[in-house]
């Protein structure tokens, strides 16, 4: 399989598979390379991040050990990454790459979780934004742009995650105007965006992030794309990648990116279909 997958989670955060199981599954599936990218520590919410009992040093040590084994035994590139949440403090130099994601909105002194469930999201919109979903969207995308500008991660994760639970009308022009402007600003700092299959795997959406109108805007702005499963289990690696290529073609893209030996290379979509 001529794909690579760099947004994955293991038992170090909220995944179900070990680092070794993920690496073995990637090789068995014929992936070109694999990245492990567990959630950075969010001290205000320890439910699914790297927690004290799965300390970041242990995570780095285990992935580096598996990286060495994969390289020496099989010549297989395994990369150490981190899903760098807005609100986390990390040293990016410790990692081969970083994914810039926003799972929380800081409103006053409160961190509001964006993707902890439909009911939770609705309560936050009601209590923190007076029920105004457009204000919620503005606050979310403001933090996406701020994350890109301040931290400049390798690529941006699930750009429009706020739509995960179906509370946002993705066809509403006012919402699209906010999201498109956020793309224009984000791409100035981080031109590489992932096309993320996580919500499809969970049965919450039928199309990946970003939504098609936003992919079209990203293409028009000169942005680039990298495929990500956001797999939390070894059997979901590279999930839906072939279907995503067709979607990207329709949005105007001719190439996809992947990480390779400390840099980024591009593959022609037509060569992968």
C-alpha cells in the first residue's frame, strides 16, 4: 500500500493498541512509513492525554526503541510525533514532527472541550456562548489560527473538528465565511493540513475533515494536504485513504504530502489511484 499514516494513537493516550502493534500492523499493510502521535499533556483535562502514569518520557523512550527496531530489522521508517494541543506546553525538538490540534477553547478561565460528545458541546455553547453557534465557531477558529501562528506545528490536525457532533450547519454561509477566513490566515503560518478520517471511523461523519468547501479554499490558497487516519486501533491504519484521494481530486488537488527522512515529499494523486 503506497500510503503513509502519521496521526495515530496508542495506549499511551486514548488508543487501544501498543506502539509495537501499530508498527507491526503498518508493515503488514504495506505502508511506506508510520508516525505515532499520542495526545500531548493537557493538565486541565487528563481524560485522554499523556498522563502522569503514562509519562511523556516513557512514551518517547518506547517509541524511540521501536523506531530503532523497525529501522534495523526491517528498514521501516517509524517516526515519533505528538498531537500538540492548544493549551499544552511541549518541547517540539523532542519529536520528529508535531500535529497542531485544538480540542479545547479557553473562555475566560474555563477550558471548554470541543469534542467530548454532543450533549457536552451543546452545554458549552449554551453556557459560554449564549447558545450562539457562530460565536462558538469564531472562538474555535481563532484558537486554530493562534496555534498555527505561535507554534508552527508540522501540520494542522482536523481543522474543522468543531463539526464532529453535527451541531454546526456546515453549509451555512456565515459559518463558511468564518472557516474560510481561518484557512486563509492559518495557511500563512502552516501550509500543510491533514485530511483526517477519525470521525468516519467512529461513524459520526461520512466525509473527512476538512469539509469539501474548505478543501477547495485550502487548494485555492496554495495549501497542501497529508492523509491521516487518526487511528486509535491498529486495524484502522490508512482507513479510507483511497476514497479521500478521489475527494481531493475533485477539490482541485493533484498531489498529497507525506513525511520522509526529516522532510516532506509529495506524491501524485493519479499515481496512487
